[in-house]
């Protein structure tokens, strides 16, 4: 069994990005610039945005944070997005989700210029991904595919079962895994799937993205399978300073011995998600340079 080290892989990719930034700046261009819009003061969202800004610093990107209070009017937010769409000093931006209930999230996403949509959530980017055109792919699926490639995991003709069909993980990942460059045979499972245990046990590549800690038990995993654990649920812990720790969807200790490859939580998919946003921003910056 080999542990897929997302943390080390992300570190290596960050170094590659940092070198590309050096070349961009040496050629007389400004560094890539990412902005984040944060609405309200949700603890999780604050943490994620802080990480994104720190990641930018580490690779030499510029970053900007635009903050609004929880009760911001939808139109004010949309106006800011339109302003960022036209800001030539900015390559890409994200709107940290979830947004407060009074704001129409799809409308917000559709207002983002697809060429600056480095989260890859705009329908134009999703549609382009579906038909295999160049696009910004959302960070978690992008990161998972990159991990499989870097670990040279055979995907062609393999049975891939993805548990979860969200717009940010399961569904786009199913599209990527079935593309001609990857060639897996994909099944997407969800809360109405029957015989889930047998289905999972038939997978050569099992990707758990449901957000239910410890859901995947050893009986659900075929001997020699590749297991990717996307789940990150915060559970209370007395052992950490923050008072919580992250738990995956897979019971790691009992599943790992059966696997050929497995991602841990934390240190698996999470760091790759973060680095994928940097990759998308770098691409946006290069697109701007080449016009
Ligand atoms: P989500 O929007 O809540 O979607 C969960 C999906 O799992 C849904 O499609 C749901 O089915 C399915 N599901 C839930 N319970 C199930 C069950 N008992 N059996 C079968 N399917 C079930 O979640 P998400 O945003 O995709 O996130 C999933 C997990 O990944 C969460 O733990 C999240 O924190 C984590 N995550 C991690 C990263 C990272 O970077 N590591 C990034 C994003 C998300 P229905 O559609 O039928 O409701």
C-alpha cells in the first residue's frame, strides 16, 4: 500500500509555480494577481480565504481581499464583481461560498467573467469542461486528477465509483475521469443509490466525496483498490488547539491495508485543492499575457 502524499505533491507544484512566476516577472510582466470576495465572518470561510492569501504569498502572486458584511445587498456584490471583471490588474477572482441566504448564488457565479473564474464554477467553464475544451476546472477535481497523474496511477479502463454528485466535487470529477485522456468507466453514486456497498466494492478507483465521516468501511473496498478520500468534516477534538480536527469519509486504519494507494485526511486531497486554485490563476495570468 502506498500513501498518496497530497501535502508533498502540492509543495512540489507550488515550487514549479513559483519558478514560473519568476520567469513572468523577469520578462517584465507584473506577477499573477488573485482576488477573493468574502461575505460575512463565517469561521470556515475566513480560514479558507486566509489560506488562499497565504498560498499566493508563497508563490509570489499578488492577492487582494474584498470584504462585505453579512447583510450586503445582492446588487452591491454584483456591482463589485462587474468591477473586478473589468480590472486589468487582476487575473482571476473567487467569491467564497457559501453566501448568505438572501443572495442568489447561481446569479453571483454567472456574473463572474468566465475568463477570470478561477474557481471554475461558471456554467461556461463547466460546459467547456464537459466537451473537453480548455477551461478552468474546479479546484478539488483538478487536484485529484493531478494526484492520480503524478502517482502514475493507471486509470484507463478502470471502474471508478464516485460517491457524491455535488457541483463542486462529484459531478465535475465524473466528467474528468471519463475523458479520453483518463478513460475510466465512471459510476456516480448518491443518497438514492441502491446497493452502494456492493457498488463501492466493485471499484478499482473509489472516490468518497459525501461528507459523512467514516462512511467507507473495509467491506466496501476491493483488495488492491485506489481510494481517494475527499471528505473533510470538522469533528470536536481535545487534542488540537483549534478544538476540532478533520475527519475523512473513509475509515483509514481498516481500509488502508486493502488498498494499492490511498489518500490520508488531512494531507491528501485538501492541499491539492489549494494548489489547483494557484494553477488556475497562473493560467489566467498567462492567458492575459499572451492576449
Ligand atoms: P455536498 O454538496 O453535501 O454533496 C454530498 C454528496 O454526497 C451528495 O451528492 C449526496 O447525495 C451524497 N451523499 C450524502 N450522503 C450519502 C450517502 N449516505 N450515500 C450516498 N451518497 C451520499 O458535499 P461536497 O461539497 O461535495 O463535499 C463533500 C465532502 O468533501 C465534504 O466533507 C466536504 O467538506 C469535502 N470537501 C473537501 C474538499 C477538499 O479540498 N478536501 C473540497 C471540497 C469538499 P444527494 O445528491 O443525493 O444529496
